[in-house]
């Protein structure tokens, strides 16, 4: 609104001040001129009455004296009283009016003092004997005595309507009011012009300030004057340049910090004093997402951080010392190192560095398990070969059938050892990058159906429902090595059937996107413990911890499957819940 602006306030202030001054001045001038006119009329009438009194006293010719008195009285009316009986009125020469004037003089004590006591009077009164004076004009009366031998013998009275006396004052009032009105109008124009000129640079500064708040720090305020407003404009421009410099410096530091945090392999989480998360980097976000997933994504009551991390934060804040902890989430091992953050002398929070130690733990476990696994896998066939060989040497087998049976066992175990060694060699070649793929265009629906047919008999024996799902209505093709991919699917389906109880279900799901082929093998078996999930694709991993013969394989199938999929530039992953089943996912480029 106009009244809320600086222009309106300044204009209103100047106008109010000038109006107040003019109002007081007008009142004083009107009072002065009104009193001046009354006093001037009073003095004029008194002097005229004195002159008439002198003329009447000194002139022997009565008519001449009265005639001169009439001329001197001008617009005023003259009443002359001589010897207290003779009355003469300049405006009422008739006899009836003379009697009325005579009655007024006699009845009014103030007027009678002129004749009786020889006083000079000045009074405002009504020159009438009527009680109702509403129609009569108010008169200003001056009385001067006629003296003879220093004794009053009569008096000269001059009276004039007060409205005639105040008439010049009315003209003066109109003139003063007109001048005041013109002064107010001119003051209004001047005040508006002055306030506009003063506030014009301020309005430009306001616009520039709004531009600066939007981030336009190159905005400049024009310097129109060299007074305080000009100095304010100079200071504003300097402030804009300094703000731009400081913000650029802050942005550079922020970008550097963001780049450092984003490029770090370790996760970083910064906490406030109350434990809320302030800053995270991508590895830390991955840690938190893994935590949320493990705690059930749909649960709204999931805490923001694991209890171990919260307890670690509280300990760091209370003790003001650096602490570390280790926790496992979704089969991954995280080591957390937390240190206090200080604001000068007070703790304002903490910073936690999270390192994924899963690979190190996995390598440690692999090194420990490799010898045990190889020893276990080789010890069984070697022991059997040794035992049955000794049976033949000691001639324990008495019949040809027993010898043939012992020879068959030795043969089977030698094949098993050969298969184990061949798989180890194949895996070594794959990991060394010596896998040669024979890529060809393969019809995926026909390919998956052919793989499933190999397991129909085994599935029927265990009463397991084996099915193919997904986009199988329309045939589509992909560039793959069919033999290698059949080896992968065979291993996954065989594992799914072997680890699924009777009357369970195994599904092979086939799907496609614009650039990828999606395969998944899902079962309703016993599942894989979450602590073993990171190791399922390692050598000699077996879900069957008892390693029962006939049910368990060599433990190299999933490792070989992973290498074959990665050789196809694909991805293989696993999700599992204990006692709910396992799903292996494969993504292959078309």
C-alpha cells in the first residue's frame, strides 16, 4: 500500500507538519487581524468622538457644529447629548427616534456615566430598548463627555455595527485561508516530489536486494548522488561483490567436500548432537538401505540406525573418545569407526566412517575353508580307493561278483576325483580369463524348455512341481553360448531340486527387456542362512553342511556358473530367506 511505503510516510509527514504549522499560523493571524480591526475601530471612533466633542464645545453656530460632526462621523452614527436634555442623532433626525435614543442613553448605566461622571466609555451593546435583540445588530459604542468648566454637560456617542468593523477582517480571513490552501497544495506537490527523489535510489536498492536474494550478485545500484544515499549505494555494491566472493568460496569448498565424500570407498555419516543424520555419502547410503531392507522395508517403525550404531554414538558423545564396532547386515560385515565432532570446545556431534569388510572376511574364510574343503573332497575317494584296493590285495573278495563290485566302486570314485579335478581346472581357467564362448543366436523359450525336460523325471520322483513362467508366449532370441548357459541352468535347477523337500515347487522364470534377458530359478526349499549368502559363489560352498554323499555335489557348480555368466557380460545374484526358499537371478545382454 502507498501509506506503508517510504514515499507515503515521508510525504504524509511533511504534509502533516506543514499543515500543522499553517493551521497554527492561520489561527494566530486571524486572531491578530480580528483584534487589530476592533482596536483600530475603537481608536478611530474614540478620536472622532473627541474631535466632535471639541468642535461642539468650541463652535458657537450649533448647526455648523452638528454638520461638521456628521461629516466627521462618516459611516458611524452620532448621538450628541447637551445639557442632559437636548439629544441629536445623525441617522435618526425624527422626533420618535430621538426619544428612543434618549431612553437608551438614560437607561444604560454605562452610557449615562459619560454625561454624569465625564468618563470615556467603549462598549459593545445593542442600541435598542427591546428585550428581544435577535434581530438587532451588535454595536460598538464610544462615548466622550462634553465639558464646561471642567464639568460634564453632555456627551458625544459614536456607534457603529460590529459587523461593519469586522468586515475587513473577513476579507483578511478569506485571503489567509486562500494563501494557506495554496501553500498546502504547493507543499503537497513539493513533498511528493522531494520524497520521490529521496526514495528513488532506495527503491532501486530494494530491487537490487531482491535480485541479490535470487543469486544475481552482479546486480549494481547506480550511484546518483554523493550524499548518504550515494554512500549507501557504494556500500551495497561492495557488499554484493563480497557476498559473491564468499559464496563462490563456500561453493568451491562444498564441491570439494562433496567430491571427496562421493569418491571415498568408505561410508561417511555425520551426526548432530541429538543423533540425527546430517550428511551421508553413497557407500553410507548403501549401508542404510541394506539395513532398512533387512528390517523389512514396509515396516514404518524401523529405526533410522541399528541399535549398535546408536549405542556407539551415545558412548562417543558421553566419553568424548573415538570408538569402533563391527556388525553384520545381510551377510555383509561392516566395521564402524566413530569420532566426536567439536564446535570450538563443545561437542556438536560425531562422524562415523564405515568400511565394508565383507571381501576381507570372505577371503579369510575362503583361505581357511579351501584346504579343509579340498582335503575333505579328496579324502573320501582316496580313502575308498585305498580301502577297496586293500580288499583286493588281501583277497577279501572271494567271488567274481564281489571283485567286480569293488572294481566298480574304485572306478566310480576315480571318476569323481577326475570330475573334481576337471572342475577345478575349468574354474581356474575361467578365473584366469581363458574362457572361450561360442556365441550364437538361441531361441530362449525352446532353450529353457529343453533344459527343464532333463529334470522332469527327477522332479516327479520327489513330487516337485517344475514349471516355466514369464514371457513364453512369443519366441525371442539372444546371443549366448548355449552349452555354457545350459551348464549354468542345469546346476541351478539341480541344486533347487536337491534342496527342496517333497511336494515343493521349482520355477524357472524367463523375461526380457529392451536390452536384457532375465532368468531366475526360484525354489521353496530350506533356504540359505544370511551369514552364508556372500559365500555361495565361492569354491566348495555347500548348503548341505553334513556333506552327505549322493546329495551334495563338489561345491564348485555355483562358482563355475558365476564365471560363465560374467563371461557373457551378465550378472548373477541370489536372494534367500531361511526356511522360505531361494531365488537365483541372471541378467544377460541380448
